[in-house]
C-alpha cells in the first residue's frame, strides 16, 4: 500500500466576499496529468524539503509550521498570490520579480522570505481539516487544508503551469451547483469545503469544516465523485499496483444498483454491506447486483452480499461471464449488448450495457448518456494498466472496444475498476489506444530483428517495466502476437517461436 506524502492546500477566499455566499478560488488541473487530471481543486501540493526552514510566527508545532509554509509557497507558485506579512508593501511588479526568483530557482522559498523581509503568520491560515487519499490510489497524500483570505490588490493568475489548466473566482454555492449538475469533478475534501462554504461564513465555520467524518485523517471509504455514483473501493487480491477494486453504488431516490462487489475479505464485505444498508434505510430497494466480468477481484464478494441482502437478490451479467462462473456465483439474468437498465425514481438514470470484450470475453461497460458517465470495469482503469491475457482476452477485441468507447459522444467521466475516476476520458482513451498500437509496432520490430520468444521480446521492448512485472508483460506480448499472426505479419514455428512473415 502506498504511503501518503505530506501536502497542504489553500482554500482562498476573495477579499471582501459576501459572507452569506462567499467566493472561493477554484482551479482545474490539466487533463494531461496522470493523477487527478481534469479535476477541480484548490491550490496546493506536497511538502518541499525547505518548507520546514521558513519561520512561521504564532505556530509552535513543527509539522503545522511546515504545512503552512508549504501552503503559502504552493499558493504563490500556482497563483502568484502572496499571503505573507510585509507583502502588502510590494507592487505587482515586485511580486512578479519574487515569483520569477522562486520559479527560476535563483532563491529558495525560505531565502526569498528572508531577503524580502516577509513573514508567515499562522493567524493568516485557519486549519480546516486533514484528509488522506484513499488506499486505492497510486499517489496518496496526507493533506492539511487551510482557509486564507486573498490579500487586497492581489488577484490570482494561472500562468503556463503544466499542472493547472485554469482558475476562477466562483461562489461556493455555484460550484456546488455545477457539481450537482455533473459539470465538474472534485475529490471529497474539495466538495466538502465547497458545501461548507455555501452555508456561509458563520461563527461555527471551522466546526462545520471539521465535522466531516474524514476531516481528521481517516481515509474516505464512500467516494461520491459524481451525484448518485458512489465509488466504494474494497481490498481485493488484485494485480499490482492496484490493491483495491472499485465497487460502484448507483442510486436514485427509489432504487440501488450494485456493480462488482469484489472483495473476498470479511471485514471489507461488512464495510460494503453497512454502506448498502444505509442507502436502503433511506428508502431504496436493491435493483440487482451487476458484474462487469468474471475475474475473481470483481466477483469475490457477490455471494456474501447476496446472503446479507437475501437470496432473492438478483445477479446479472453477460452470458460469457455467467458460463465460466457456473455454480460458484449464480447469475440470474443475462445482459446483452445495448440492453438498458432504467432505475426508478429521481433523478432519471438509464444505463446502456456495452459488450466490450478484450480484457475478458464477457466484459460489460455501462454508459449513462445524460451525464456522459461511463462505468468501464477493467477496460479503462484509473490506476496501472490493463492486462490482456490470451487465455481469456483478445487484443483485437480490446482495441475494437477502446475505439467503440472513444466514439461515445460527450463523455465527461470514466469510472474504472481500479483507482480514481477519470475526468479526462477522451485524453485517457487516446493514450490507451496509442500506447497499445505503439507496443504492437515495437513488438513487431523486435521479432523482425530476431526476438523469437515472449521473453526475448519483453527484454527488448518492455525496458520501462519493472522486472517484477515481466511475467505479466510476457502475457501481453503473447496477446499482441496472436493478433499479429491473424494480421499475417508474423508466424509461429512448430515449436512456438516467433518468425516474421516473408
């Protein structure tokens, strides 16, 4: 499990904002970023080694001093807003000069503060929560959030920073409304902050911030990246680097759909069952349990959840998933390509099943056209890469499935079987397709240059992969080779060695 890195973020309020509907500076992360690309967030980042060296007045605790220093530095680096005593005497041109000194590396953050006689003061940064990234993510952060007011005569500017695409002042209530209309994606601490601020700058503001169950360092289990779509990661014996499989709870006012309860571990099954029970207690009934495919890390908790809910609970899957599962997991209803699952109640949710083989023969994705949501199972994931094994997978089918998903109109988010939700769906799909085609060309070239076995090919082509993953890479090579044989570009000898076609 990845150890979280220390980080800090600033919830920046506009100077002289409306206390009943405060404005906050919200940034959008670049879609090119591997981690949370396309998400809306607050300025912030991980600790720098020199952050602890910057003095912070009125703050005796070392970790908090480092966090405040990090928060102030990241805010300045990302928006050119300088929250430091003495900064009010600087002109815009002088602040730009400071910014250039820091960005160019001519001065470290502590040296810059000292040279320009600037002072950080803990009274300017109000602690409003500590949030830890859930363990299902490849990159994890232990982040302290601080509330700060933008100094007068300063206005945030987003430059050509590779990490940020844009930024804007927005009323907290409007930002919440955009999330509720599925127009933006945000992680739980950002959404919680926006909802809290939408309640106004009341005397109990800090208490309301800290009232969230996960605002004190306990990782979030129930993650609602989008209204009515709960991602509930459960620990499974899945392939590294993943440690968890995402179970999705899709709900309306009346019904609940459960996708891929995959954990075989009793404690994880109980945690999921408790969340399902809470949704039922609010007046919903379980429509059915749906499986994207038959791999153990996606079906391992089905029987336990059915037993908990009652044996009348239906399980649905594609025929090519139901058949290999046999009696191990009883499938009650078969789902075909283009079947609709219409959930009763409000809002209207209609999921169209897409038979997308490649990773597995019976693999299903589910597309919700109104909000542009795609539940992709293991075809697209937010963590690691997708393995195509010749025994169950097929590389040509997989590439065709990727192209079919790429052709969907107005996609806004992909919920994968592992890792965070993907807010840059077309960018991610393009990356998947180009990566597979590039691998295929490199494999073909290696075979033409004499690589006659999967092991030989991996040694030449997969130089960017850890030796620990070479066994899985060899399976991927075999899947590519099967496709290349079908394409007539290579052939196999009687002893299984690879040969270029004449």
